[in-house]
C-alpha cells in the first residue's frame, strides 16, 4: 500500500515539475517575443528614416546599422538618466547632511552664547 502511495506522490511531483517547466518555457518565449517586438520597432523606425532620407537607395545592412545605432543611443541615454538620478539623490543626501551640520553648529553657538 505504501508503494502505491509513493508511486502516486512521485507521479504528482513529476506533473508539478512538468507544469513548472511549461511555465518557465512560456515565460522565456514571452520574453523573446517582447525583445523581437522591440527590435522590430527599431528596424521599422530605421527603415522609415532611411526611406525618408534616401528613397530606395539603401539596403538591409543600412537598416540594421541604423537600428543598432538607435538602440545604442537609447541605452546610453537611459544609463545617463540613471546616473543623473543617482547624482541627484547623492546631492540631496549631502545637502541634508550639510543642513543638519549647520543646524548643529547654530544650536551649539546659541548654547555657548547663553552661558
């Protein structure tokens, strides 16, 4: 009887593992689809820009090169924005510390004047 229960439990575990694998595969597929969609948008934008500028006088390599440059430009801008946000946060921390130090000095000088 315990062998039957063990077999049943093993079967349930195997189904759970299979279900987990299916979910992971679906998530990976969704991530790939999202990346392909983003790349397609960049390629479409690059194709449109090249068509506006050069008419029919460009090829697939030009589209790929321009799309790559556009992606790299956007990545650099995003990284720069993150650095600016980090510097702004650091500046706020330093400004608050400076204000607290000035308050402490002011309070110390007021207590010295009272004595």
